[in-house]
C-alpha cells in the first residue's frame, strides 16, 4: 500500500498518464521480444530445383508472366 507521503500522490494526472503510456510501451516491447518466434522466419532452406526455375524462365509464355 502507498503511504500518504508517497510521491505518486503529488503527481498530476497528465504526468501519470504519460508514465502509464511509457510503461505500456515497455511492456509491449518486452512481450514482443519474449513471444516472437524467430524460427518462423529464420533458418529455412529453400527446397528448389534450379533446373525447374531455368525451365520456367526459358519458356517464353512463363518468362513474360513475371514482367
């Protein structure tokens, strides 16, 4: 429990709102760092047959599709 002499009692409403917003931002940053799943976008190898890619782009109809 806060004592009556607590410095929070002397803070005005605007200061408390600003402090609250800053704390919320810090919590969001912490949650992002804690719950992020870096495995979902790193350490993946492509399973690509490069001959298929070359064949696709050497076929005129397919090559123009990418333009």
